[in-house]
């Protein structure tokens, strides 16, 4: 466990913590977020008042958080929050931690030009990140967010309440809990898409996230195929399906969408220029 010399200034505490977290790809940012959390200040405060000293309670809390981060616990779990689409979201170990690249799924949904009163379904909502980002940008949209995990639905409802954004959160294993006559203008999902044998499951933050939200059978494509195969029943004619997937799955997902009669199928790239979002349009009138 890291022991900081007392009294310790903000600048010295940050420098020591950054060195101690050198195993992390974001050591400096991790240290800043954790120290700002202990001080109950914004990160800019750390550089506005670098000579300010931590009190004994703040020092002890910072040391404890650094020790947990050294053991691999995600920063978002340590502070209980992650920002997504400029929205502060509560997070815990019942769901995935929202990732910046998932904002592209939000961007692509907003770019569809849906009507002001559009109905949108978010499958596997987790923290509610995607649904709440869409609602914050399009307040008139009627958004339903579902997850099979009661804990995730409770978390999404809590985030919606805290942000004063009205979305319909309910328990459903994909489409199973929805009325058969529900129809949506767009369905969006960031489903499990990692193969069970992927070595990355033993690395980084994913070690602390629920495997049920990460792993799928059939080389990571089982849940994606299930969503694609059923989506037509819940889409209006000319409705859209948008799915996030792994960097090496775009061709397979495009093939699945085409096989289930989606048209205008296309894949979009993430911030690392990798194809991570695939979109298709449902034109059948008997779906």
C-alpha cells in the first residue's frame, strides 16, 4: 500500500500517485480523478491550488483508493461514477462501465433524422447510458430501455431520476418481456460480443465487470444474431437497427443483417478508425 508523507501537497500527492499507478495506461488521469474525488473538487482545482495540503482523512482515503486501483479495481467503481455524453452516470459492478466509443452509437442514431416523436428501444441498457444520452439530445423521443438484470434496471432508473430524464426502464431478456405489438422507429444495442476464449477478458477493467454483459457464444456473435433475427418483429417499416460489436466482427454482422433481410447495411468506424457500429434498415411491411 502507498504511504504518503504527511503533510502532503496536492502536487506531491499527484506525482507520487502517478508513479505508483504506472502500470495503468491512464496513470495520470486515474490519479487526478481519485484525488479530485477525495477532495470533492473538480480536476481543475488540482492545478489551480497545487500547494494546498491534504488533511489526514483525505490522505488516508487517497491511499486506500490508490491501493485498490493498483489491484485493478476500475476507477469508475472506486468513485461510483463515469461521464458519458457529458452526463454523470452512477456505475457499479452490476453493469458494464460506459465507454467513450459507445457515444458513436448515440451519434449515428441521432444522425438518422427520426421524427420528433420517434420511439426508440435500447436493448441491454446497463447504466442507461445510451438511452439517457438519446433522451438528453431528443427530449420528445419516447425511449424504452430494457435489461435482463434487475440490478441494471434499478441502476438505469436511478440515473434517469438523478438526471431528470424520463425513459421507460423495464426488465426484459432482449425482446422477451416486450408486448408483441410494440413497434419502434429504431432499436439500438451494445450487446455482449466477446468470445469466451478472448485473453483480453483477463486484462484491465473487464475483469471486474459481469461476464454476462461481455461474453457471447458463437465467437461472440450469438446475442448479436438473436437481436438481428428478432428485430424485424419490433421495427416499423423503414425502421433502423444499430448494433455495436467487436473490431473484427463488422463483416460478419453485415452478413447477418443482410441474411435477415435488412437493407442499406453499413458499418461505421470508432475513434480508433475501427469498424465498431453496424446499421441496417428494415423495409419489410409484415415484420
